């Protein structure tokens, strides 16, 4: 066994050794690996420590730093947000509303970003409050534009509203402010005046309604208050006007084409806004004007103006008419409210005024001594204060639309009020100052005229004797009052103007104080009319009454006489008679004369009428030395004719003011009344002519002449010389009268015509009284008449001599046969029955039988029957 074991051991020895070697190698390998591992571990720990930890620490720190800077920024913003409050109030004080709103909106944006901080959520609500506060302030700023519009201020306010996106709201607010402004302004103005006049500092006026306040205005403060009222309202309207202009400008600037996309959507919104604003503004115009009208109406109707002075009333009308013009330009309104209220006041005032004026006119006429009122030779009604307005014609009849059409021609006057007073001034300040500048100079001073045109004292001095011969050659032309271009020889003057008793005096118009007074009144009335179209008819009616009354007075003073009614001369035309009857019926209060007092006509009717005037006691019409008051008659009649001429010259002006429906009234007034003025000359001067020559004495002289002579005479009868002497005396007296009063040609013509007609009629009457007459007697009649005519023609330049045929035909009728006589009786109705009967009895009596004579007398009787 041992051997076996030993053998085995021996046998296995090499493999054992081999195996042992492998184990040993493995061991050393393991040891090496352990060393390598150790080294590696050592190396790793070095790298871990040296590299990773440091870098990552850096990175972590960097990240933390970034977070902290972010936090710092937030904190700074929060700090700024908290300080914006102060900045906002500063901006508001500077009135930089757009900036403040911009800032506020930005803050809100920022706040919403940081709303996770608890402090910020409070700030957010505070900002909302501030924004509302800004809006309130904006509203106040907006209301300021109602009084004094300032472009930069308004631009800021509008921009601010745009930023808020509240353009439309702004517009609504603006209109409210304007209404409020109007109300407050007028209230303050009127209150100021009422308290001023009341004196005591009683506050009861503060609580009154505006309407009631208006009734407390005193008469003295009425006009200043009205002008201040209008000035204040003008400020408001001007501001509105300028607001509109501002918006139009904006529209023009923004009308540039909008870029596409998002901006287009925004511009759509703008367009909507813009059209809303435009509509609102246009609609506002009428609303504001309506407010203004109602306020002024309340003021106008608050006071009873019927006892105002005329000039004050005209100022009121002027102011209101200017206000209407403003309204017309402001919104094309016809201002019905204002017109209605001023019409009510005017009719009331005017009736009162006219009544007083008629009474005054009556007083004037009753104290009028019918003396000449010395005016300049170039006197023209346009020189009177009362007619100044015709030159200016500020009437609101020119509407802005008419102005617009003519604006292409660059005329200065066409500027509307809003353009004129855009920057400064006030249309209601102007005319108060204008009133003071006017002066008028129409009266000739003590016989001389201080007139530049006519330096020659001689030409203007009112007396014949002082005029040197050479100036008599340059006589002053009848119609125009100018010296003629070429000198006229003395002979032609003498021949041409014999019966015009006033060669050398300037042709100053003949008028009296009363005429001047009536003309002034007409001017005042027309002034009212031009301002007050609505009552034009009432005024023209009253104007016509002034003329009617003057005409009636002149007629009753100088022309009413029953003597000529019977003479059958038909001196008053039927037209004139109708006119006089109409005036008496409509205007003259007959009851006041004590005739059947209180029988007819209610008191209301009588209020419109005036008692008939009485001639002043100082006027004597019965003195033959003054030709029965011829001077006064001339002054009265010619002043009436002058007045009629002035009326004629105003016709077209009156016509333009008349409402179409009433124009026939005016036409009728002119055709039936004004044009009859000169017809009054006939009856008035006839009275002088009838008394100036003693026709009765002639009849007596004629009855003493023998006509049944047998031989033809070569010498005329004495009565012709007596008659001619009367005419010469008459001529001389006319000359005397003309020293005091210019006797115009038409007047001397009428006088001469009347005298000659009456003389001729007296001659016929004298011839008709003849009991017996021969052919030679008839020849003598012709001789007498021819002598009369011949001498008469030297005295007067009237051609042909009036009623010449009347006498000649009568004398020649002597030679007619029986048949011709019958025809003659039928044809000549102008002779009286007595005259015709005399022809039959005396002329034909000798050579016709009794039967024929009876037949002719019967024919005369037939003719006379219809007359009776």
C-alpha cells in the first residue's frame, strides 16, 4: 500500500508540481489585481474631489444668483409701482391726462403680472380707484372747454378719452356739460344783476327759478344784463363751434388709408366712433341753440317793455337780431322761439309807442305855426340819425347759406360772425359803442349853410336884395338845387320863371318841424321793421297812419271850405275825397269832438283813433295883407308834398320788408293816399284865390256898363283896368310872401290858374246879368276881354290862359241861330241855367218868337233836372 501510494505519488508528481505553479501564479496575479484596484480607487477619489464637487458648486451658485436677481427686479418694480401714486397726482396737477392714463394702464398691466405677491393685489384695487379719479378729473377738464375752448387742452382731453376707449361717452358727457354751462351762465349773469339792483345781500334770489329771477330785472339794468347774457351765451356757442372745428380737423388728419390686418379692425372701430361723434355734434347744434333761445326768451318776456325809451327798445331789438344772426350761422335756425317772443313784446311795445306818437303828433300839429324849418339845400333824409340804419342794413336777412355762395369772391364782409370773432372779441360788444359816434347836421345855421360844397355865402343866404347881379345869372336850378353848368342869360330867366317867386334862393325843401318829426318817426318805425320782419305789417300800417293824419290835418286846417263845393269846380278829385273819408272813418275819433259823444263805437275801437287836430291860434288865415295866410298854406301844403316825396323814395325799401300777402295794402296806400298829396294844392290855394281878388266889386262895375250901344267902341271899359289892378296887387303880394317862403312853380301856377279861372267865371257871370245888348255891345265885350288877356299875359307866364274859351264861347253864342242854340245848350253843360237862359232871352230874344223861346228854355230846364 505504501508502495502503491508511493508509486502513485511518484506518478502524479509532475502534475502536482504543475498545479502548484498555477496556484502560485494565480496568487501573484491576484496580488497584482489588488494593487491595481487600490491604485484605481485612489485615482478615482482624487478625481472626485478635485473636479466634480467644485464645478457643480459653481453651477448651483450661478443658478441661485439668477433667481435672486429676478427677485430683486420684482422688488424694484413693486417699489416703483408703490411710488407711481405720487407721480400720477403730479401729472394730474400738470393736466397731463393722457400721460397719467398711460401710466395708470401700464401699472395695471404690471400689477396683473405680479399678482402672486399679496402686497400687489391691494395695489391693483388702488390703481382702479385712481383711474376712476382720473376720469372724474377728466370730466371736470372736459366741462372747462364749454366756456373757453383751448385747442391744446381739448386735444389732451380727447386723447385721454381715446386711451380709455371712451370717445363716445366723452361726447355724451360734453353735451351734458354744454347744457349745464348754458344754464349756469345765464343764471349767474341774471342773478348778479338782480342782486346788484336789489342792494341787500338777501339770498332768497339764489333759490329762485331762473324764470322768476328774470322778472326781478329793473328797467335800467335790462339792457346791460341782456348784452352780458348774450356775450356769455356767445362764449358757450363759440366754444361749441370750435369744438366742432377741432373734430373736423381730426377727421381730415385721420382719414389716411389704414394698413391691413389687425390695424384694419382697429380702424373700423375708429370709423364707428367718428361717425357717432359727428352725428352727436350735429344733433347737439340745434339742441344747444334751442336751450339758448329758451333762456333768452324767458329773459325777454320777463319784463314789460312797453314803456321803454325808443332808443333802448331799438338796442334790445338790435341785440336780439344779432343773436338771431348768430343762431342762423350756428345751426341755420330761423330762431322761431326768439322771433315769437320778440314779436309779442314788439307788438305790445309798438302799439303803446304808436299811440303815444300819434298823440304827440296831434300836439305838434296843434302847436305848429307852419313856419319854415330852415334846413340845408342839400337836405336828404339819409342825413337823419333815424335813417342811418338803411346804410348799414345789418339785418339778419342774409343767411349764411347765401354767404357761403358768395364766399368764392374774397369779400371781407362775407365773413360769418364765428370767423370774425374766432380768436377774440364779442359781436355783442360792438354796437353799443357805435351808437355814440353819430352826429347829424341838417339844419342851416342862421341863414348860412356851413356846407363845403357851397362856399358862396350869397347863394345860400335867404334874401333877394343881397344877391349881386352877376350871381343872379347863375340861378340855382329848380329841381336839383345845383347851379346849372352854363350860365343862363337874365332874359331867359325872366321869361322862363316869371311866376316862380324865388329865383335866387337855394331850393331848400319846404318843411316844418312837424314834417321833420314825422320823417324821423318813419325812420324809427322802419328801423323797427328791418329788425322785426314779423311785425312789418303792423308797423307799415302805423307808418301809413302817420301820413294819413298829417294829410288830414293839412286838409282840415287849410282846405276844408264849403264855398268851393258850391262853385262846381270839382276841386277835390273823387280819389282824394275817398281818401279823406277813409281817414276820417278809420283814424279820427269824432266822438272826442263832442259830437254825439258815446253813441257809437266801443272803447276798444276808440283806442286806435285820435281826435281831430285844431289849428293853432297863432296862425291867422283871414288877413288880406298876408294873402290869407298864404305863407303858412304854402309851408303846410308843400311840406306835405315833400313828405309824400320822401314816402315815394322809401317805397321800394318798404316793399322788400312787407310779407307777400300784405303787399297790396302797401300798393294801395301809395296809389290812393301818398299820390294824392299834391292834389290838396287845388282846394287849399283856391281859398286864397277866391279871397285875394274882389270879384264882387267887378260884378257891380259890370252891371253899370251900357251894352245896348249902336256904334263900335275903340276904348275898353273901366272894370277891366280895375280887375287888372287887382291882379297886379295880387302879384305884388305874392312877391312879398315869397320873401319869407319860397313859392315853388307848381304853387304859383295853381294860384294864378285859380285866380284867372275865377276872374273868367266872374266875367261870364257879369255878361249873363246884362238885360239888353246889341251886336256892338257884344263887340265891346270881346274888346274888353282881349284887353284883359293882353295885359294878363304880361303878368303871368301861364300858357294857355285857363278858361279862355269859357268866356269866348259865351260871347260868341250871341250870334247863333235858333237851331244852333238848341245844340249849344245840349253841348255846353258848364254854364249855369241862368247864364244859358240869359243867352236865350237877351241874345236871341230880339229875333225869335215867343214859342221858340219857350222851347229853348224848356231844353235848358231838362238839362238842369238830372243835376238837382
